[in-house]
């Protein structure tokens, strides 16, 4: 019995990454999983060979329109669509279809947060796709609906969860997340031109304006009763893929480097996709490029009385398409790690 | 019966890439292939976690010295060593060991060429690892010795073979190959610093001084009786991985775009790792990053009376480590494509 | 008596570069030259502080619409507009105004070439702004109209002129010009996104399709009676500024390295903006960034019987805005080098 | 009467930048200032044309050894040397020579801080070269000795001074400074290779280990009586030049965006090299490349109860060589802005 998978928004970066990973999935190799409709908007009628020559196995496939009719008859539908449109399409898919949504529509549980940051009506919330968060793996197993997390919240949540849960820090946290340009998507725009982004660094959507702020706060609140305050500063840097997150928070008196390190090692001991690096080795984004890994480092700064946690992910893999496939694996009952590289394409 | 594989020069870029690919090889997953000794020189005693955090499966492995004793007891030995030292080590390995050499030592058949370009005694020549060259796949099957080709000759040979063999061009060829910086290896050097290479372009080893020139000439001579003349200009460009080769040669009178295209499509019809792109689509290096693919385009310029062939490879994959694993597959009787991605990590 | 200068297309890259250079011009410092209207299209009403914070001296200036009325009353008008529109505006400016056009409209002398490559009616031709070409400096002195050359033709013409004129080569030339992304302008477009251009290399408008091909041919024909044939391959590389040109052509029998070198040193002996590098030093684009220099190297490859000439320019300075200011200096009778850096911003 | 200037460490990045700026200095153009000895260590005997082709005016100059004898007879000596050696040379120069030191030796006033971070004996302290700090301009005027500040402290001090002085924030500050690779100097090293730095991001010398931490703390303590606590996280990013500093600190209750903005506008109202950007415009490093500017933005985040200040400088210009020339101008009585570009080489 073959599982038929559609990808809506297939010619965008999230869609392309999902396809790249599916083509390397053992269930695709064995024929158990089949890639069906590829849909998009402005690229309808073009072939994959023209749009995404990095996927030669699909070279002759033609992009179709994103409609209920084209998506019908699939067992799994990945949505790599703009928010709003994503919920609209999702609501037209039957309850038996496994829907894995890479947009923001179903991430936030608080309707007021949604309205404030997205300015439209809240579509609801679905099981949230960071399996490494306590309880989430269980919710995702067999789920017919998955909200894939945002790329910044993924890197920052994995960096901060253990520290917040174990009370190593006051959850009054300054997060600076430096991202490659593919996080902004494949839409023509002057500020994202190569000329504007190469050889340059720029903060943007600062001081709480970035829509990923409430998502990160929501995640951390799941593991603490304290108030959580996040100052979030995203920075655009000249690389295609990768997010380096630096998070600084007040150290709880008496916490030592050894304790902090042990908390992290224990928390992630059984996680296939989170690597706590040896002491003295800082996460470097090139080491996770193309992989589903998150590399983490924790340091106690007793002079400044702060904890510094750093993490590196590939925004398109663990930050989007890899998380989506990891969630599909849980939803369909495949091995969680199937088709997901742990090795990075370095250098 | 497990096949035990050693990698000498494991902490260099070629070694790291071979390891990345072996970790994704189905024979590694099934336990049929085992990764044994990892050796190097200046990094002896360090762990993989410290040197190559992009290979988390090997995190605790310690780098050993490159000696006959350490390499003994392995069925396959990959050599990612400086030329000269590579032949020295190779000559200490028994005839039953499969030796796959990424250095130049055994590539050239002509001892005079070797002396002229490398200034030392010729070590001999081994089956040459471009399986797509006529007759080479057969030589590589079951071979105990393989000379992995240079990265520039790989991109240029795959670009030019069909045109030279089918007499589309006069083999008086201007090749400009633009390469990412990892091709120069992982050795400390001022001209290869990020500050010297980012935001800059520079030709080097021009006018026949590059050691890959005789290797490319040798390859093309295998498919023509005509004299082959190569003007080879390598250019260093600010990207980590990738070679874009542009090759221009006089058009043989009467050859048409349709004929030229058909020659290429026929030549590569059954090749899993060479993709002749649709007309109008030029090879782009990001589409082959991390993959074992070579993307090719051919154009007849009737005004300038030239043929332009362009190709894109990842210098560390199809250009080195991927070719090495492809040759290992042939040498050991695995499926040729096993463990070798055809999808690129784009963007 | 103050000279009033307007820049049309001020918010594009050519316009921005002209303004950067004018702000460093001694005539601006002395008050002899004044920056008047800044005009554009989609950015009308925005301030320079919002659009081009790299020009703090003009922070409060507001962009106006590009009309005859706004441009009236200026002594010099720089045009950094799309071709076609450039000629349209130029034709509305009085004969006493010094018009310096960075578009292509008035570069080609042959109307048939224009029609073939641009598909519209030929607007005519103006004195062509490479002062280093024999006779051109004289034409540009005091001229009221100047056609600023294209960036690729500038780099390739300066590389090839001496060799063609002195008959060092057969003028059957393969030119591969590798360019930074700013050459494509500041227009939103998916193929020019940072994600598509960083970490990647791609040829484009190959095999004579690039509009700069007839311009380069025209330039070289000025110094030879032979037929000139150009195979031109532009390549897009991941850097903001810079063009590295490699030009290969058949060596005329008997020409030696010493002769070739002397031809170049003599040709450029008195040129302030062309530097023939010492033997063994290849041009590197970072050494000319932000400067009006062209660095050149010439090598005779006796094995391949070819001459290789390489050159490096900053496509926005010597390739556009610097050439425009150099021509303004000649047109207005300023010192030719005024306001034009000879030092590059390296590394 | 000509002023004769020597540059020790001339072939490094600081030395090269000082030379670039001196060549554009009006006193050099007028002959009032003359460039004398250029000294270094490993490059002795090479010409500037070979080492720094971006400085064509000095092409034929030969690098000499860094000795007292070679440096004798100059009125001004710039030191771009490793710390330790810098003090050693400085102490051999007479009291009438104007010595401008780009190393760290004379920056710290506290001997204990020096010992802790540099592990050697404290050489003393000199007038510290951020003229924008209260009282410093006056100290630098006519001074025979100047300690040029570190690049990170420059960007962070200019970002934070007004906020700390005006009590907008608690001086318990998290600073994340993202830097281009030239900040690490021109020394061969594997972690600084293009392959290791392009396409990658990495924090380093974290948690108070970076030697610039005590320097920044010292600067901020000059304008407040409160304790100053700095968590400093430097990040290496793939660009040649530029530092983007993000600084987050607790907002003092009741401070508004309007008040905060006014403090910054007033503080920098008369400063030629600091630009407070319009609201909503974030500093972008490409806008200051090659210039002596620092662009600053301040935002009050009332939700997170934090102030975010961001700043952009070119680490080699305002961060080193530009600061050195600005201090030379003050020391010699030139106009402070002479020879220092305010326009950035963008894009």
C-alpha cells in the first residue's frame, strides 16, 4: 500500500527542501512512499528541471495549481504556503489526510497573540512540531495535523528549554539570532537581493516586532511557571543557510558550569538530532548545513552573572523541511530519523 | 563478513567528505561496512567532535598517526594525503587491500608529464576513476587500486568528452574553471584566508602552470586521434564548494545546435551522475552542492563559430570524495550509486 | 560660478556610485560643484537617509520624479536610467547641458547592431567614455554628450586593446567575465536574490546573447583592420562588486612574453587608472573595490600557443560611476583624476 | 616643513588601511605629509605591488624590518604590531615623535585587568582614541602618544555611551557583536580560511574571554557611577569588513522611545562620524564600508522592558585605521575629518 504525498508550495524553499529529503527517504527508495502532486502559484506550468535542477529525479514533473482538486487523493499533504492561504487550503483537506503545515497558522495557541502579530482571525492550533519538547513527541505520533515550528523558535527553543526547565536562568532572556538569507523565502524583493545582503549585516524586525517572538515565549512557558520575557533581535547575515542563536539570561545564584552542562547533556541524551558539543567547541552553522541537527553549547559566565547558550541549525532543514519530515515520520509511524541526515555538508 | 574501511588524511576536506558519504552509505547502515582507523598528521590525538563536528556519529573517534601499522587490517584504505606521501603509504599496503587514492600520484600515465609538473619520480599509474569515460567503468570494477581524478579535470572532462569524441569541435580548447575555496585544502595560508578570498576573484596558476592541465589533456586524448591543446585558467571565487567550468573551442563547420545537443544526450543517457540540462538552463553550482552530480550544458555559437560547454560539480563530492566512493562501489561490487546523493543542497 | 549637477536614477546603483564619488570630489568640497536634483521612479518621495544611508551628507534630500522640469536648470545631468527611457529623457535636455548617460542608448555606432540586440530604434551615438582608447580622451574633452561604456566592455577592452592593436594575438577571442551581482542593478528579481547568488556560480546570456558583445567588438575594431570575433561568456559570482575578465586568444607566431609585456607597459605608461601588475601577480578584484582602477596582467602561453590577458575592475566604479565622473572631469575641464580613488578598499 | 610618517606593520590589515587613508589625505596631496618607512616582519624585502596592489601609488616601495633605526627620523609613527612587541618598539621612540599605537598595550588603565587578560606586565596607558567620548578629544589634541581603541569596543562604546551616561538603562548589558573576518588579522590560520568562514557563523571567545571586554567596561565606567556588567559575545560572520553590534540592557522605568532618541540625537549632534539613523532604519554594515562612520539606532522595547542599541562600523576604518588617522589629525592639529570618508562603499 503506497503512501501518496503532495507538496503545496513546491517551488519555494520549504517545498524544495521537503522534496530533497523525501527523495532520500528509505520509504521513497522502497516504493512505500510516492511523490504526487507538486503545486504552487506563479510557477504553474514550469518543470522541476527549470525551477529546481537540484532535484534531478523529478526533472520532468510539472508544477500544478494549488487547489483542493489537485491535492485530493493524497495521503499526506505538506503545505509550504504563505500564512492565511495555508489555513484556507488546510481547511479544505479531509480529516483522514495527514496535513503538515510549514506556515504559522496553527502554531500559536493564544488567539490574542495571533491577532496582535498577524492581524487576522486565529485559525486554531495543532500539535506543534518540536518533538524534543516534553510531551510533544507523543502528541505528534499518529497525528493527522502538524504545525511545523518557525525556524528562529526552533533554534532558540532547543537552546533554552533545558535551562528554563531546570531553573538555571531567570527567564528574562536576550536572544540574538543571526540567519542566512533563505529564511526570508524565494520572493523577489530589493532588500533581499544579493547586492544588498552579501558583505553586509543588518538587524530587522527588532524589539518584539518579529512574529516568531510569541512562538518562542509560548514554547518556553510550557516548561516553567515563571513569567517569560524575551528580547528578540534577528540579524540577516551573508550566507544562504544557517541560524546561529545566542541567548543570554541572568544566572540563578549558585548554578555552576558543571551543573549547567549536566542539565543539557541529560536533557538531550536520547535525542538523535541535538548534539551538545564538547566544552570549548562553539556551534558553527556550516557543520549542520543540509542536516537535521541542532548543535548546542552552554556556558556559565560568573563574572557577568549570565548564562550564554548558543545553537546552530540549518533554517531550511531542522528549521523547516527537516522538522516537517521528522513530524511526518512520527505521524505515519516511520522511524523518526528516517531520511534525515545527521551529517552536515561542511565546509 | 564486514568490510573495514580506513581513511588516511581523515581530518582534511577530502577525508571529511569521504566520511560524510560513508556515514550515509546503505552498507554502513546495514553493518556490512565499518569505519575503522582515521589517520592524519598534525591533528593526531584530537577527536572528531573537536575537528569535524559535522560528523556526529564519529564524535568520539580519535585521530591516529598515518602509518602502515595503523592502516593494517583494513579491507579498504582511502588516501586523502599530499602527493608523494600518498604513493609512499600506498606502496606499503598489501595487494589485497583496496586502495583508493585521492592524491595525484597515480593519475598520469606519462612519466615525463609527471616529472615536469610535480618535479619528482613517477610512481606509476592506476585505473583512473572517472567511470563515465569510455572503458573506465570496466577497469574500475573489482580493481584493488584506484586513482581518483582531480577536481578540475573531472568537471572539464565530463564537459568536453562528448564534443571531442564526436568531433563537434577542434580540440584547441580554452577552459576557464571557477572554483570555490575548499579545493585548495585545509592548510593555513594567507592567500586562502577568508579576508583574502571573500568578496574577491583571482586567476592563479595560469597559462599551463596548473598541475591539472596534463591530466585533462590525457583524458581527452583517450577519445580522439587529433592533437589536444588546452589553455587552462583556474579562478578562485568566494564560495566554499563548487566548480563552474566554461570551455570554448572552435566549432567544426556544419555542426548544428541540434546535433551537438543530441551527442550529449546520447553520451550521458544512462549515466546516473551526469545531467544534461534543458536548453536555456545553465548549470549553477548550488544545484550540485553535496551531491555527486555533474550538470552540463552545450551551446553552438554560430556567430563566433565556437562551441561553449559549461559544467557544474561540487569539487569535494563528484570532484573528490563522491568520486572516491563511486569508485569504491565499483571496486567492491556495490551498486555504483550507493550512498551518493543525486540531489543538491540548494539554495 | 557654481556648476549644478543632477542625477537621474539616483537611487539605483549607478546613481548611488556617482553620488558617492561626487561627494568626494574636490570641486564639491570647494563649492564649485553643487549636487542638485536627485530623481528616480519607484522611490519618489523617500529620503536619501532611508534609501542610501551610505551617503550621510545627502541624508535629508528627497527623491523627485524624473521629468524634464525637475532636471531643468542643471549644468550637468547624469542619467542612470533604463535604456530607452534614457534616450527619451536625454532628447529633452538642451544642447548646453552636459549629459552623461550610463545607459546603452548612445554607445553603439551601428544601427543594425542596436536593433538586433535591443530590438528598438537606434537613438544615435555619442562620444564613448573610455578615455584610454586611442583618440577618445580628445573627443571627450569639452563634450556636451557622453556615452558611458558598459561594465563588461570596459574590463575587456582595457584588457585587450594593446594586444589587438599591436598584433600580439589573432582577434578571435574567448572572453569569460566573472562579475559581482551589483552589475545586474537594484531591481527585485528571484534569480538575483541573495539565496540564489551566494554560494553559487552561473553563466548567463551566453553564446553571444549578452548585449555587451557588440560593444566590445566595436571597441576592438577601432584598433585593428582584421575581423574581430568574440565568444563572450559572462558568469555571475557571489560578491557584491568586481569583474574579473579572462581573455584568451591565439598567439601570433614569434611573439614573446617580453614583447607582450612591453606592449602593455608602453600602452598604459601614462594612464592614471590602468596598472599593469608585476609579473606573477594576477589581478584580484578586491584590490580595485571602490576605486577607478583597472589592474591588468598579460601572459604568453607557448605550450597552448595562446595569450591570456586578465583584468580586474569594480563594475560600479571604473565600470560605471567612476567612468562617468572621469568623463565629467574631461567634459568640464577639471583634472581628469579629480575625485577618483586609485586605492582599493581591500580586503 | 614636511611631516614624515612611518607605518610599522605596514603589510597587515591595520597598516594597509592606514596607508589607504593617508594616500587620500589632503596633507599627502599637498605634500605637507610624506609617507616614509614601511616596516613589517615576514614580508621584509617584498614590494607593495606584490603585497598590496590596492595601493598603486606605493607600488615600488619595499618593506623594511621593524627596528628603531628604520623608524628613526620620522615625525609620526603608526604601530600596527602584535601587542607586546608594540610596547617594546614604542618605548624606543623618542618623546617628540607622535606615536599612534593600534595594538592593545596602552589602552587599559588598570594593570590588574591587563595582567588578567594579556598575561604580561602592564606597559601603562595613553590617551585613548575615541574622540567622541567626553573629554577625549581634548586629551588627543596635540598628544604625542595615542592608544587606538579595539574594533569591538569602538562599535559598542559609541552604541552605549549616551544610554549609560543619561541613565536610560541599567548598565547590565548583553552585547553581541558580529564581525567580518578581517578583524582577526592577516595571519595564516585554519579557522580563518575562506573554507571555514564562508557560509558559516560561529561565536568565539565567549563568556568574558575576549580581551575587548575590559576595554568596553572601562569606557562605559567613565560616564557612570554605577557598576557596569558586560556579557560580551563576539560572532564571526562571512564578510570581509564590518561589525554589527547589538546591545540589550534593562530599561529604566519610565524612559520613553522619544526620550531615548533625543538623548542620542543630542549626544551626537556635532559628531561628524556618528549618524543616528531615522526611526525604522537599522544600521547595515555595507553602508559604512571603507568609511569612518558609525551608524547607530536606539529602540525602547516596552514589552520586554529592554533597550536595544545597534551600531555598524567598518572594523578596519572607524574600528582601526580610520580612528588612527582621526587621532593623528587631532594630534597634529589638522582638521579632525581630513582624509576620512563619510560615504560608505555600498553595495
